[in-house]
C-alpha cells in the first residue's frame, strides 16, 4: 500500500510531506517541510497533538550530541509524542480517529534480548528522535502500529506526550523493586523524579524523600508524593536506613551521597543519564552491606501501567506540564527549562 492508494475520511489524499523541527547542528533548528515515509501495510499515519521536550532533546540542540551519540546529519528531534490516527495501512487494525501515544523505541523484536521481554535493551534497536532516526516533532508521522498505545478519553492527546516520561518513572520504580512500607530517597526533582515520587507513592512507600537544589521543584514534589523534601545546597542529607535510592538527577555526588543513606540489603537504582565513568562511588560500602546497584534504561512493557495510572488520576500528568509552545517556536521550547528554571515538562502542541 502506498500513500497514493489511501484517502482520508474527508476524501482527500494523504499528505506526502509534513512540517517538522529539523536539527542541522548545535543551536541550528529549522522548521522545514519534510517528506513523509510511505505508509506500509503495518504502519499508521498519526496527526500529532503534543510532543514533550526531554533532556536529551536539549542536549542535542545545545551541543549537537547526547552522551556518546553525535548528530551527523539533519534529524527531526523528539521522542515523546501523542496524536490521533488519521490513516492506517491495510494490515493495521487501529481505527482512524483513535487517540494514541507513541512508544518511541524501535526494537528488532527477533533477537534473544527482545524475545526475553527486555526489548528496551535490543542491541539493534533505534529510537525516534535519536539521530540519525527522525523523531516526532512534526505535524504528521508514520509509525508502526506496534508502537502505538491507545489513550482513554481521560488522557487527551494534547497532554498525552507526558505518558512517555511517566513510563520511564514506572520502569524506574519497577527496577528499584519498591514495595509497600519502603522508605524511598529520590534524588532530583525534575519531571522524572516528580513522576517517580508519584509512582512510588502508588506502590505504598511509607516515606518518600525528594532532594534537589531548586526550591520551586521541591515545592511541587511536596504536593505530589513527597513526605519530605531537602534542598541539598543548603541542608545536609541527614538520612539513614533508607530502603531504596532512585537517582534521577544524573549528578555523581547525588548518587554517592544517596548510597550512603541506605540500609543493609537495600537497593540503589540509577535513572538519570550517567556519565561514561564515575569516580567516588562507595563500592566498599555497597559490598559490605550487600546493597544492590542497578540501572534503568527507558522502559519495557511500562506504557500500559503508565496510561492506567494517569487515567485513574493516581498520577497527575498536568502537575509537571508548565509551558506549551507551537511547533514554529520549537527552538524556544528546547531552551525554556534553562531560561526559566521553574519549568518542568515543556510541550510542543500542534
């Protein structure tokens, strides 16, 4: 099936191009008319409604790289996205008009890692918005139907992009093995840390301590899940015998200090993007008390839980959305969390 063989409900032909935010180099984001991929039998055409700005998008825009991945050709940014299906390939089953959120990771689905269920670790996997794979900051995108999750009416597509970071939080809490009664330390009160706090509360954590150096973000944490907040730029981390550490800041010192608050047989989970190598981790302390140090990368099978938590109101997605920008102002959106430190989750709306 080709784009010329499919028509929309109003009888018009499918668009062959779409407006998109294309990164050409550090600080060089251009709104361009890009060709759309041909609609295959298992693909769907999604008209986007919202796209979320992630730290990785900000790094690509600021530096032309994110960690070890370097921008080498013009690429459409964005991996957090939701919209409405407007056309489907002949083998796809989703109906036009269905609101969906897009799971951006594209695993091979056939290697031993994928078949084990850990498709987030697929060695051959790609991800929308991770150069050179074009992303979701576009008015229309063609994606495999397998990447879609249907949104209930209680989660409108206009904020549906925030499901993706919630899935990150769900997976982080799963990897941390948070259980009822646990005392949990969350370092970093950015969007992920704030969502982790809400998910941990839904698991029955008895105490949730959130740290950051930004009082505005800590105030949000206090409203949504945290039983205590600590600004570590002015107050010492005077904790001990915590059951779980979930590190969401990417700050080496936060990880090292957080580990030292843990009880014997506790568990520390690294969620914030880690540096290639890290000095100062108290390995002897970890070994002496058999504290597990694990990591979390994206998510596996976490979107259904994330959607349920948002749909039921257990997690308040709107609590982290602080600004919206049109696609034409995507470059401004990518710097908004830096120019205004009170910003949390910034969305592009269409």
